[in-house]
């Protein structure tokens, strides 16, 4: 069978995908599982918008659409309709949001939803279609019928991560791989070494998707896969790479012994860094240049409210450890509570500046469907337009009126990136990137333009005019109290 796997297009102004556009690793993994028995192509609409042309030229027997993010739900449905209009006989959807909320895809243009990990379910699904057998025998599906949507039963999580296929990175059209980047890191590859997280932050949908289980690939498998990458920059996609510090150390040893020279970024918790500062030193020696840490808040009660199970003091101690390594930058992620007033925004701006967090990220507390947070505050949600679930808009009532709230949010980014002169401070590596043709002037303009979009409150307010059902503050006179 011929299978076309599709990544929906990016959208939004501003939008996080404009500063970090990573390869569709999930589809590459599914493609790796399918390719030995089926003819597979990947179409990433973020870098190639001609979807109809791709369908008409390839003439797939099945089209699979990735919908991991809530903001992609409407686009995924639209793509499904376009696929049917172009003659695709079978359409299925998978990914994180689709798995946790399959009812969102009970659509006439969609034949079924793949629930959970997609590699082996998709392979069995395609084999069953090819053989003309009954789809009800495939575990892990939600099948759409005229009578409604029904489940074929739970498929157990993959037991051994080393049994997973290698990502089929070559399935993207020639020349497309150089389009992926993380800020000024380009060309960029992504690497998955583990799945799941043992923690239970109430805003996070990842641990729910993986049913609370944590599984890891062996260090040998990880480094074998790493050795196949041609890109200089590597983003390790694990939600908590330092889940097992001994394993992370073993991976570093193998990288060093095999003389693999890359530049790395990964995500980690601050409490692990504080307990094991030596792992940062070890990884710095083999190319670690950036760490993403979810600090979430500068207030201990707010950390408790999102079930972070960490402390502000620990976050600060981790920063001190990383700052001792002058060539490692930190993305510190902070959650902006819709109940913030002017005082809380000012405190956060001052905190980021005082603690030298050179790549801060500010996201609005968002109750993603399928999370504990969604269930806890569902009655308070005032806007269920999924396109606003982008972590840059509030879907519950804000303490400040909308104009003031987004003005303050934009000012967080302005103070962190525009006023602080981040681009100027990084002038030398940018010049080197241009000289080596790793970067282009167009890419630099894109990043600078994106930074300015985040710092302009008008970009947050534009979507609200047409679709928002946000209620005005009931006490505008006390908005800043």
C-alpha cells in the first residue's frame, strides 16, 4: 500500500514554531515501522504547503495525519477533508491530542483514530487494510462509523524501546531536512531516547499519553542512532532526559569513545541538576550548549498548585550550577497565570533579569483537553476555540482586561529579548554561522521578526476580536491590585 503521512502547517502570530521548527519525528518513526511493507512518503506542510499536489501525484491508498497539538485539531480535520476530496480512500489521525481526545475526530472524512504509540498500531492497521481484513481486530483504534465512534480496545504500551524502528528520516523530500532549526541552531536533528515522565504536573498531557510509564532506549541504541545523524545540532526530545542519570552518563561515555562531535540541547528538571551537577560537566565536555528547564513559577504556592513538586530555591540552585559553565545557555520556562495583575508581571520581569535567564519562555497557563488541569477547571473555561490553545492566549477569564493582560505578556518578551539586546549579545556566533553558510540572512530575519511579534501586544489581541468568548473583568478598577 501507498501511505502518505502528513504534518499540519504552522500558523499564528506570534507562534513558538517560528523560533523552533523541528522535524516531524513522530511521523518519521511511523514511517520507519511501515516502510518495509509499504511505500511511504512524509509531507510536512510547515515547509511544503502543496498538500493537494502531493496527494494527486502520489495517489496514496491511505493518508495519516499527525495531531499532537490541540491547536492543530481544526487543520487536521480540514486536511482529512482535502485528502478525501483528492481521492484518498482511507484517512486516519494519530498523535497526542488525538489519542487523549479521539471524539474530536469523529468526522466523516476520518476513518479511524490511532490511540497511543503509533508505530506498530499503524503497521497492523495498514496490513489489515491491505489484506481486506476486519479493522476491529486491530487494538488501539477508535473507528468512525455512521452509528458513531467505537474503540477496538487498549493496545499495551511498547515494552522494549529498542524494538522501535529507526526513524525514516530520508522519507522527507530531498532538501527539506535543512529547513529545521532551533533559534539560531541550524541544521537541526531531533533524537528520542526515552518516553514518559514519572512526575504528574497537572498541566502536562505527556505523562497521561504514556499512561504514567517511563521507558528508555539502551545507551547503545541511542548512540547508534546518533551516529547516523548528519546534522551538527541535536535536540534530545525526551521530556526529562536526566530521568536516569547513570544512563545519561553512559550515553555520554559512548559518545566520547566513538568521537561523535555534535552540539546538544535537552530538557531536564532542576532538582536532578542540583543532585547531580557532575552530569552537566560531563555533557558539557561532549557538546552540551543548552538546557531547557521548566521553572514554571517564581512563587512556591503556584508551583504547588500545578503539582510541580519542586521548589523555587532548587530552580535557583540549578541556575547557579549551569552558570558556572559559561558556554551553556538556559531556556527557563515560566507559566503566566491568567490571574496575574501588573504587580506579578513586574515581579517576573525583574526575576528573569536578576537571575540571568538568557532565553526565557513565557506561556499562559492552558488547560489542555485530557490533562488533570482541564478536568479541575473545566467549568471556568470561557473559550473552547482550539486555535487559542497555543499557550499564548488565556481561555479562562483574566484578572486584567484582555488588552492589559496581553500588553503585559508582550512586555515580558520585549524586556527579555528586545530591550536586553539578546541578538546583539550573540553577534559572534551569528557571524560565524553566516560565514560558514550554516545560517542565512533570511533565517536571521525570521528569528528577529519572530522576537518582535512576541513583543507586540496587537498580535495577541487580533484573534480575540473574531472568536473570543472571554468575559470582561468584573472589577476593572482593581485590575492591578
